[in-house]
């Protein structure tokens, strides 16, 4: 067992690393033009977690024929009070909990029965990516499965796959919250797409109480379920790494008490893994070093593609412009330790680096598309770098870096501006959990270390090595983030070449202008896509074009007027025109190609808060159903100009100016 004093030493070390690394650079206020962008950047296109297939059209199979597995429950320790599916199935449901579960990473638990469920919608893209054939959603088997009324386990024989809920903990708003776990999410099985061979864990959210429900009811309300159903698929369509949503079912007989009595619902969702930093948190808090090692090994061998898939040690300091940082070599043998003392990296250090890199990628996407999660606790931070667990999320309307959609976040901890630094804060908590394994270096597999832990004599060396590696990972996280954010923004601005001056003179200036004039972030880029460079040849033309970026009511923002606002935008457009011509030339043909490429990355539709609010009202109070499919169709194809939903006027309204009273909406964590 690692001594408490050593844990405290590692924690103090990691906090000291935090104090002079990313939190210093990412949380400074006010933001300067250059530092704002230095706060938001990184990702590796080649190593982004695959959340969807390549889009190829495949026939798919029936649910019955879909390959299923239970790798998670076959490899990790179960709840000691209900070690087998039969133990859980035969127990009175109230005996399962809620309660504290120790020495385990999950509990076998079945969904509660849903009376008279109604399938409200499915995602065709999700059906395809899982490998389920079109039309299967109309079968009784599908409808029963996604409502929690069918499991693939036979009580008479004990054969099949029994559902489970995960055990984890977490830091919420910076404070340790203890055991959390899947309080209303129950995993049914893992599926493997027969064509792509991608494995997903299929899970129901709102399926009933589990041992981890604490004082809650295990239910989800229709309101929050609609939001998660749409945004999961919208993020994936925007190429933002995310968990996914297969279906939305209404539970009409379920009346759920939140701020008011609301109808219940169930989202069938899926991901390559639902493991999160909080899974390690709970083990570290309990001093369970045996299961920390077991879990880390499982993540490497069963969630990722094996130990050799992780990055080799960087040859020098991490840099956002270095090819070795952006695309490091891999295929390092698991037993090999790389580097010089005191920072030698073993396989667990390489695992930690990969998790940090994946999350840097995802945060770069969030910042580039102005997605704000709202609740970035460690139990909401994925070990695969996926956008996870959607509560009070939102896309920015007006560009306001201090915006948070969470009306309970009075300190703005999880504001748009703070997302990069908060994810690093969460990754430091992961560093605390993995610190012993990382710091052990080449001695990580020695019998005495594995069985007994760190000796007093070895502790100083271990701590120094952990310090060195974690500090280096922080720099790598920052560099990867910066590189990816720059790449994404370059594409959004329609540029194909790299120019060191773009960061400050183009990107930062654009953001400063958007903030000062209260311009809509994503509308700015879509409208910029359609600007003709020939219309920017003189100052008069640039000022005329500038007017298209304003809200319907005209210029807003304190102290702004139309003349000054147009001059500010026109000045920026002059610089943008020059850069675009460098990359695309001066002729109309190049300009047409640029517009096509920009529209591929600048969405016309995103599921803004006001659109989702209208959708909720129409479904819950108006009894409408078709509108769910209409919004989903647009969310799955965000870059199109038209969608043929049957209501062109509605399409344009949802893509148009956000009604003034509906900008920067906020909501609660209650769901």
C-alpha cells in the first residue's frame, strides 16, 4: 500500500505543477488578444477517437444478429455483494441499493420496466454506425430494448449478457464528492459493427435506480433527454469527439419530480467507452492500488488499441509547430522505458500522455466551435477524450468568453474561457491516481513494487520522476491543444497555408471584434464563407459587407454605433482579404472553391439553446412528434444549405438570427 505521506507528497507536487503551468497561463484575466488564443488550441486528426464510421453505406443487421460482448464485466471486478448476474437478478431490487460499493468497478443491475413506452425518435447515423439495419427501429424488439424492457440474458439458464452500472467518484466544482457512479445509466451490452469492427457500449440513461443513485430516483426527464439526444449527434456531425445517441423514448407513465413534475424519458446512447477520470478518482481515494493498476491495464488493452498504440517520448520540448509533437512515433514495446533520468517514461506514462492528448484535441474542438459543456467535473471527463454527459450545455450565441450555460456556476468555473484549463485540472487529478505507476519507471513490474508498493527509500525518486513527467505532459497538452485549435480556426477562416502572424493579426483580432460588437460566433463564420473577395476591394465595399454580420436589430454592445462598428469590421476584412488571396488567388474560380471549402467546416445549423427549448415545448406541451426528426435531420447535416424537412421557413428561422431575448440562455443541472 502506498503510504498516506507519499500520496500527500504526490498531491502537493501536482498542485505545485498546476500553479506554474497551465492554470497560470490559461486563467489570467483580462485576456489579451494573443493570450486568448494561446488559451485554446490542440488535437491530432490522425489520432482522434473514432466516434463514427466512415459514412459508407452498409446494410446492417438485425438486433438479434448484432455481435454482442461484455468485455467490461469480464475483465474488471464486480460488486462483491452481487458477484454474478443471478445474484443480482434474484435479489429484491431494493437490496441492490443505493449504497456504498467498494472494491468494485460495477454492479450488475437490470433496467426498471417502462410502461407503455413511446419511441419518439432515432438517429439514422447512429443506426448505421452501430451496424443496425434500417427499419429495425419499427420492430417490437428494438422498441423494447431501448425502453429498458428487454435484456439479452436468460434467467432460466444464466446465459447471455446481464446489464451493469459503473462505479466511479469525482471532483465536482473542485471539491471531492465521494462515490458517484451510474445513478440512472445502465449498460446493456457491447456491440461490434460487423463492417467497421468498431465496438460500442450500449447504455440506457433514465432506466431506473442503481446502487449509485444516492438520493435520486434513477429517472431522466423528457426535457434533458431531448437535449442530450440531439446534441450528442450534432457534435459528432461537427466532427467533435463525442458520445452518441441512438434513440429517445417517452415513458408516459413515469412522472418525475424535479423543480416540477415532469414526464420521464430514456435515451439509448453509446460510446466506445464510458470510463472517465472519476473512475480512477474513486480508486485513488480508497487507496485501491491493485485496481488502479488493473483499470489502467484494461484501458490500455481494451479501450485503446493496446500498449503499442501510445506515443513515444518526444525528442525535445513539446511545441505546437513541431511535427514530432503533432504526430509522434508510436509502436513502443510495452516493457520498454524511454528517456533519461529523472523523467523516464514507462507504458503507464505513455497511457497518461495519450489520455491528455485526446482531451486536448476535444477541448480544441469545443473552443473552435464555441461549445460549452457547463459541468466539467472529473466524472464528466472521458478517458477517451469524448464529450460526455450533457447537462446545462450550450453553443455560444454572442461571443462572450466568460459565458457559462450553467446558472448554478456563479464563479464561472466552467465558462467557455476556462474549459482548457479545467480539463487540465482534471487531468492533474488523473496524474494523482496514476502517479505511483508513472513514477515507478522501469521498476513498475518488479514483484515487490507490484505486491507491496513503494518503499521509503524509493519514494523520493518516484516523486521526482512523477513530477518531471507530469510537468512535461502539461506542456504537451498545451502544445497539442494550440496546434489543433490553430488548424481548426485556419480552416474556419478559409485559409490553407500557415502564417505565424495569423494567430494574433487575424484570429485574435476577429475574436476581439466579435466580443466588442456582440456578434454571433458561428453566424460570423458561416456568413464570412459567402463573402465575395471582389466585394472587399475598397473601403466602401468592405463597410457594406460588414453590415451582414450584425444582428437583425442592428449594432449592439455598450458604446457601439453603426459607423464605428462597420469601420472596425472593415479594417479586419481588409487583412482577411489579403490572406485569402495569398491562398486562393485573385480570380472568381478560387473564390468559389474557397466558399465551398469554408462551408464544409462552418455549419449553417447548430442546436442552439433557443431551438432546443422550442423543440421541448412543442413535444412536451404541444404533443408534436415530427419536429424531433426535423431537428435531428438538420443536426446530422449541419453544413447543408437546405434540408427538405418539409418546412423551409422553419429551417431558415432556426438558422437565422437568435431572438434577442433568447441569447446566452442558461439552465440548471437538474435533469
